[in-house]
């Protein structure tokens, strides 16, 4: 498991570095307004994926060990296509400012993104985590290369360049995932509807529970983008989106660990093991996230204006406001994946609803008055409330004490020894391979 966590962290860390490079390239090429347009477009695709993933989302991780590949992939693919097409027709009814060209591409891109997600979820469900990581890593690599070609070779300084980059990224990752699952696709076969019935029931049951939480969580984490765009301007949305991306990059640690944790718990029937594993991983994540967040908060204004451009000088102040909520949310990610791993997706939904209350109250009162800093306070309150809610219920479920949750010197020593032993083995194996 430790090997898979390291692999996941490595690929996610590299992905984050590439995403920062993407943000820098977009910010430098088209400024805060262009970055705001890109952030709103990507956020809209993410919103559509919430509905796609009712059937084709992470619930497949839980169901992949339990059902035949052919019975999972066909309904997931068909649902992804249906949701993407319906979205392209529905978006103009709610978002009048988005052009027909962008709306059409958003719908099609959401289909490719969802199909790619189906493939990676199946890989994760079978504990082929490194393979899934490489598929996901393709996306930022493809976006960065394509954007550089469009911006600097063809002088295409508009949203079209980003749309082209997303087609290369999502389409390529879908094809790559298909190649990694080629044996399964080769043996694909159709079943009668009655045989699909139980699978469909499970897909909708677990998917709906899981995505209800994601639906609420989306507004928790991204409603501020739309409120900033409405009450301030699209440039502020661009600045805020870069600051949030930097702060949320700390979650690479928790998400890397949680991805492996989720697959391990979903494939294990031992409740005591799952609870102990979750507590230990939550402690590790908090420690590592604390170090990362302190380092990030120490970067000066000059670095961000150099990296992103002169319009982005407010980023350090935003990050410092986000620090408490970001740290607490790193714990939420671990506990949330524990509940997902045992099939209790509704807990994530309840936690998200708790956070959404703070988002609405703070968002509609603070953002119109304080702008980008009001959005920062709103976001950190939403993060923190999610984590506190989930931690309280996990505490009661496991009958924990303060001593259980405290990070002792013995814990730190054990984490260090485990890491040291793993790295020594890797170094030794590499030496043998080279010899």
C-alpha cells in the first residue's frame, strides 16, 4: 500500500506542478480576465461531471471488484454521452453569458472527461492505482504542451486555445485508459437487460448517494467563483482561482493517500482495520499538510507577480486566509474516503450540506462587500465546517479519545521508520536492477 501511495503522490505532485505551469502560461498570455474565463469554463465542465458520475463516477471503484467489466462499462458510457448532450442543451437556460460555441464544446468535452473517468475508476477499483495515475497525468501534460503551441506558435490568445487543449487532454486520457483495459474491452460482451438490472441498481444507488455529496460540495468549493464574477468582475475570479488552486494543491498529499485508502477499504471486509488505517492516515496527512501550507504561506508577493503577472499580487493574502480551512479539509478527505470505502456515501453529503450553509450565508453577505477577501473567508469557513462535521461523527463511531487523536512522538518516529525502510528497499532494488 505504501508503494502505491508514493506512486500516487509522485504523479499527483508532478500533475500539480504542471497545473501551476498551465495557470502561469494562461495568466501571462491572457491576463486575469482570460484566466477568469478559463476558470469559469472548467468549473462548468466540473459541474456537468457531477451528473455524469452518478453512474460513471467513483462508485465504480467500489463496484469494480463485485461486478463484471462489461456490465459496468456499457451503462456508464451511455450515461456519460446522454448527460453531455443534455447539458449542451440546458446550459443556455441558466447561463446566458456563455456563447453557443463554448456551450457546445463544454458538453462534448464533458463526455470525453467522463468516459476517461470510467476507465480510471475501473483501474482503481482493481487496485491498478499506478496505471490510473499515469492516465490522469496525461491531462496536464497534454494541456500544457497544447497551450504553449497555440499561444506561442500560432498566437491564438483566446479561449479557443484552451478548448483545443482540453480535447487533446480528455480524448487522449480516454484512449490511454482504453489501451490499459484492452483485454477487458477485447472480451466485452452484451447481456440481456435483466442481467444489467442489478448492476444498474447498484450504480444508481451508490452513485446517487456519492454524487449528491459532490453536487453540494461543488457549490461549497466553487460558488464563490460565480459570485465574484457576478458582484465584482471576471478578473477577480481569475486571481481568486489561482490562489485557491495553490492552496488546494496541499490536498495532493491527502488525495494521494485517500485514493489508495479508498481502494484498500473497498476491497477489505475488516472494519477495525479500516478505522485504524483511517486514523493513522489522517494524522500523517495533517502533519505533512501543515508543513506544506506553512511553506506556501511564506512565499512573497514578488514571486506571484513574477510567476502569474502583475494583476495577481493579492494571492499571498488570500492564501493566508485559506490556511486554517485548507488544513482541516485535508483531514476531511481521509475520513470522507473511509465512509466511501464502506459504502456510506451519505456521510459526505451531510458534511457538504453543513459546509454549504456557511457558503451561502458568508458568500452572499461578504463577497458583495469585501470582494475577493470575502470570497476567501467564505471558502475557508466552508472547508473547516466540512472537516469538523465529519471528524465529530468519525470520533463517535470509533469511540475515540483525545489521546487516540493526538500525534505523539512515537507516531512521528513510526512514520519516519516506515518511510526510511521503504526508501532503503527502493534504493537497494534500484541498485540491483542497475547492476
